[in-house]
C-alpha cells in the first residue's frame, strides 16, 4: 500500500474479527440485543472503506419468520434494501430502526444481512485485511473510545463475507412502553481522509519535538503540573480536594502519562491525539507541559480512568465492574473534568484515587513520606463518610478501604 490510513472501527467497537466485502470492512450490531415484544432496537452497521475509490454498499436484510414455513417476519424494518455511498477510505455508521411485531414469540433469532459492494474504478487498498501487530497493555483489556487504537494500531483480521448473521433475542413485553424511534434510517460520517491529514501532521510535529517533549515532561515537573491541574479541574467540577486526595490524583495522572512516555512504542498514544486537538483548535503547541495540561487533560484523564480499572483488577485478581459500566465511567469522569461540569466525588475515588494507592511508591516527589501521603488519603476518605453511606456505594467503599490498607501495610516510610 502506498498509503495506509488508520483503523477507526476499533474506536467504536471491539473488532479483532470483522467482516469485509469487496474492500469495505463491516461490523454489525443490534442494540439492544434483547428486544421486548412490541419493542424497538437499532441495527447499527459500522462501515470502513479499505480502498481509495468511492464505493456503494448495498445491504438486503433477511428477517426471521415465525414457524417452520416462511411466514410473517418477526421484525419490521423501514426498507428492504439499504444503500450507502462511501467516499475513499471513509468510515461511517448506518443506523436502521427495527420493531418487533406484535405477538412475536420469545426466543433466539438472527437477522441475515446480504451485502454487495460496488467500487467506482480500479481500487487500491488503503487499509490491510489483517494486522498481526498492534498495541497491547496488560492493564487495558478494552481500547474502545481511548484514541489509542487509531494511533498505535490494533490486531485484527477481516473475514470475507457476503452474508452476515446478527443474533438477537425477543424477550417478554417491557414493563414501560418504549418510545418509537424519532427518525428513519440515517448515515453518520465518522471519519474522512481530511482527518488523516491532521493525525499525520500531529505525528510529524511530535516526532520533530520528541526530545524536547521528553525533557519537559520529566517525572518531577510533570507531577507538580498535574497536581496543580488536577486540583484546578476538580475545583471547577465542584470538588474541594483534601490534601491526600490531591496528592493521590496527581500521582495516578503522572503514573499514566509516564507509562506511555517511557516507551517509545507507546508515547504517540498519549501525545498524538493531544497535538491533533491543538492543531484543530489552532492553539500553540510550543510548550509541551502547557499543551498536556490545557489541551490534553481530557485525553490523559480517559487513559488514567481506563488504566486505573486495570490496576484495581490486577490487584484484586478480578474485575469488579462490567465492561459497559467501565466504558461509560471512562467517558463521564474524563468528560466532566475536561468541561468543568459537576462530578460526584465518589467517581473520583472509583477508580482514580483507589488505583493511586497501588502505585503510590512508584511515583514520589522530593521529600515525600509515602506513608504519610497514604494516611492523608485515608483521613480524606473518612471525611467523606456521608457520601459513602449510600448503599449503592458499599462495594466501592470497601474496595477503596481494602486497597488503602494494603498500601499502608506495604509502606515502610
């Protein structure tokens, strides 16, 4: 390939195995995958062109029917044929509302999608059908929405297919009446070639300044900057940090930043999305510390929340939170801190401050007594007793306390 464009699908769904039909990679899903009788769902087709010419994707859904003989379809869909035109290398999502017919029996079913792709002219690949190398980290079991996959790459294989099965279930009637979809089928563009030019330019700028960036973001000045920035962001989000909390937040942010920066193979996963944002916003990028604090805090916070979940899971030998819950919290916590929206303090403890106890000795500053810092966090946590009195937070509170006590037991300062 003369040019290889980044994989974008991996930012929206886990796609180690995906489908491909004549140069277009496809990931289908039905949300929710369990639909109540008389209920609605959305058929979502993520489409990623792997060629350098325009394509037309034609999808003909084959709906399940009742009984052994072909009878009445169990689903209603607005059109028997779905058409999407993709520009070269374009990525997008087709949303198709679906309704379960009245009286449909509960059970497991499949929608069969018959796919045909027409290319306009001779096509050259701009994305491979298979990637055998890509970013991996023992603390990150999921990269969706982290902006790492499209920069560092992920492993995947595209399976050739002209017919794709999408499983779903019909369940009992929902207790609450579902509102019908507000629109018919629609196509949303997620990425264009123009977006690649911004990413490539950011990569070039980071590469040209790598030595300066590395020197500026050395551990001690980085911790001092992130301690201050974390405190400022929390204040805007309605949280008055106690000393132990501020130290812990600064530590986990620094740990995550240095985890990426200390490995040449992963540094771009932290830096490139931040420099892209600076370019998009036409903001100066000469001072790496300023860029990280003022432009890249949201990206760093997302990575920190995700890695914090991984640290806790490794320490406990289990993952206490389901994947969808973690994905939601990653975006919510980082987004609120980035935008200055109100953030409940318990969402700072789980997972960021809880995880900070695990790495407390790995990130330290001149003159710090690590045990004292942990004791200050314990005092701060006790002062939040009213918050953690909520029965829904019992598990979270127990986890924080367990990790704090383990860290104190291992502290020799």
